[in-house]
C-alpha cells in the first residue's frame, strides 16, 4: 500500500505518479522498471519516490488495485444503464476492455502483468502475486440478481464467466485474432451460459 504521505497528496500529483508508473510498467516488465524514469515522468525528485511507496512492487500493486476499483465502478454504472441485465453489461464491459487493449500502452501493460505472474524466476512474495491475481477481474457475485446469488451452483458459473473473459483477453493479446472476432466469440460464450443458466 502507498504511504500516508501519498494519500495526502493533491489528486493531480497522485495521478501524475500513477500514470508515470503505468507508463514505465508498460515500457518494460516490472523486474526491469526504473524508479528514475517514473520520477522524471511524474515530475518529482527521485528520492521522493520512497516517501510515497516502499518499492516498485508496491507501486505496481497499487496501480492494479486502482484500475480494479475504477473498472468495477464503470461496470456498476453499465449495469444501471442496462436495467441490471448482467449479460448485456458483461458484453459491453468486454467490448470496452478490448477497445482499451487496442491502445499500445494498455496492451503492453497487460502483457507485462501476465509476465509478472508467469515468470518462474521472480522473487515476488506470495501476497504480492495473490493481490495481482485477485484483482484480475472486476466481476463479483454481488452484481448478479439475488436469485442467482442464492443458487448453490452459481459461483461455478461466475468462475466460468471469469475464465472465459480471461481466455478471450489472452487470445486477443497473443494471437492475430481481430477485435470483432474476439468480441463475437465472447458474446457467444455469454449467450450460451445465459441460456444454460436460465433453463
């Protein structure tokens, strides 16, 4: 977690630091990131970094958490705009995610996040890795109607929805599949799950 000093900064300065961190973690994987680059882009003295974060891992983890919170809020808004139709909201959310990943910095940031999780030679703590994995999806059971939440099998359906989303994102990032094709694939999976669950 960031220090109290970071949280006491003006919003504009906090955002500069987070944007500079995301830019650096998009440029190179976490293990090759350089604090001096982040400080320069954020317009802060290099030594100030440690007043705000204990390490690069701390900043990386907080950026993931911040993005998770932002995306979760956007998904809640999407649900309201679509009369709480979770399946329509899932499709809109996925399209929005793919649109974001079409931008090079966002795409590279996601690929570099995968490399953190898949690098067998890293020395990251179990807690750090679990936090990154845990914030990988902004989809929670609470978003679904109460009748779903009470179903004994719905947690499995929720896990399937998350796995389908993760798989489609990975396919989009690591293959030549187009935005249109991966969105169509995802929507087909969601339609299939909706049909099966609503029977």
